[in-house]
C-alpha cells in the first residue's frame, strides 16, 4: 500500500482590524444675521434704480398689484405714496375712470374704485389716523365729481363710486375711527352747514341743494354698507346733532318719495295717495332707527319724529300715513296707534285704522292683520264702555270717510273721476271684508 502522508491543518488566526480614525467635525461658520434696519442702512435695491425706471415699472402694474407691492417694505410704501400723488396718475386712475363710465353701475368702474380703496388703505397703513385721512381725502377733494355743488354733468356717477371707495377704505375700522372719518368728511365738504340750509328753509324752495344733500348722504355715507348695523351707525351720526323737527325734515330729504323730474314730492304726500314703493325707503329708514340697541328709547324718539314727519310740509293724505304704518311692520304700527289711543285721540286712531283697512285691501295685505290691530287696541281699554265707545267711533268713521269720498267726487264736476269711485268701491269691499272677519273672531 502506498503510504499516505497525513494532511496538515493550517491554523489561521483572525486578522486584527485596524482601529478607524475618528472623523474630525469641523465647526461650521455661522452666517451673520442681517436685520432689516441694517439692510435699509446699507441701501436697498430700489435705491439703486433711477426714479424713471421705477415709474415705468409701476405704470405696468394694475392698481391692485401696486397695493400689494406697497406692503413689501417701508421703502416701497414711500415710493408708492409718491407715485400715486402725481397729477398724471390721479388724472388717469381716479378722474379718468369716472369720465369713461357711461353708467354708474358698470362693474369695471366699481371694481376700479374698490381696488383704489385697497391701495390707499394699504399704503397708508403705518400712518396715524389723522394723517392717513388727510393724505387720502386731499387727493379726492380736488375732483369736482366727488364734491357737492361742483359737478355740472347730468347723471354723474361720482358720488356712487366715491361711496364704493370709502366703504372699501374703512371696512373693518372700529366705531371711534369711523366717527373720525365722518368728522373729517363733514369738515372737508362743509356738510353740516349744507344740511342746516335745507332743513331750516321752506320745503321745496332749495330743490338743487336738497338733491345734492340726498345724493351725497345716500350714495357716499349710507347706501354702500351691506350690513344693517353699519347703515344704522351712519344714519344716527347724520340725525343726532339736530332736534326732532329737523330730524324729520332730514329724513324726508334723504328717503322721501322722488318724482320723475328728479325732485322731492313734498306736495304729493299731501294731495294724493302714493304707491307703496314710493314710501318704502322712508319705512326702511324708520326701521333702521327703531332697530337700535336701546329699543324703548329709540321707539319713543321715532314716534316723536313720525308725528313731525307726517305734517311736513302740511298734514299728509291719510292713505299715505296708513301705508307708511303698514310698511313699518306690525310691531311699530301697534306701538304708534297704542300711543295715540292711550292719549285719548280716538277719532285720529279710528280714521287711521279705516285707511289701514283700505290699504290692506288695495295693496293685497291679509285682512286678519287689521283685525289683530283692532283687537290689540281693544286690550288697552279695561272697562267695557270704553271698548264699546272705541268700536262705535270706528264704525262712525267708516261712514264719515265714505261721505268724504262722495263729496269729493261730486264737487267740481268730478263725477267721471274713475279713481275716486274706485277708491270708494275698494273701501266698501274692505269694510265688508273687515267686519266679516271681525265678527267671526268675536263669535268664536
């Protein structure tokens, strides 16, 4: 046999791993923090631009884009304020927009002045309120379309777009700041003296001044506000400085019925019955005043104003008084009639209720509303004879009103006056309808 040599096993030892060198972390250099004031001190990029180049850039931007650009820094705010103060920019962006708008309600014009409101609001954000208002209103006071008795163009849309601008400008301001705006506006336009001139004079004599006060107050101060509370705030500011008689006079100037000729219908409320849409604005203004926080005081003062209102310039046609009461709603109507009834003015209460019944029948209101009104008045009398006297007075008043209409129709050859006979027919129908429901209520 062949000799086999034994296999030698080679002993292997594990290699010792060399220790890794720890990586040395180099400390990072901290970047210095540069504040805005240091940047301003060193000079900004805008400072290196020529003013002509910056104006060319701003000319390419829209009004809304300029308003956003003005909030970048104090430097941009200063540049924008200088830019919009130039005469060429004002002619192009402010006055030029009015000349281009053929209709007041054009969306482009309204949007333009809403954007202008945002621009002036943003670029004057860092100024005190007084300086802020002075900077803004001095730019607009030189434009005739925004001032009373200065624009000669017919159907000018200046006041309407001015109101859009003002509403956008002061939206979100607190009441103290809004009061400062009102005071500044009165000082700028001499509004209190203009109001005093028309409310102390004979109604209808200063027709142009009356319409200027109405248009400026309605379109600039009152109508642009969509919120009920804000409209109430501005209306209170307009009425508060004056006595009750003057407040009633001013209410008629601001919200009274307008004729087609563009003048107030002072004599129309006295001579003939007007449709409900002619008195709706006046009723809305009354509800604004009654809707104040202190309801009792506001209701009492409004009843006093109403007593003065319905005799300007002379006692109103009874149908207009009744229609105004109906448009003011049941709550205010009940309060007004109850006040008269408690003071013993039963003939006046009865006459007013008869015409309220006529208005309900003529304008399509439900007759149960008038029935509830009479029922409410009856609850004011505790004794049975007093209730009987009131119902008797009401029935006599129906007969008296019918007699008045017949006398008016037969006097002066008015036999062919169809409108008078139509009123008589409606009154008789309303009387039958009212008594049917009233007796049905008593027989239940």
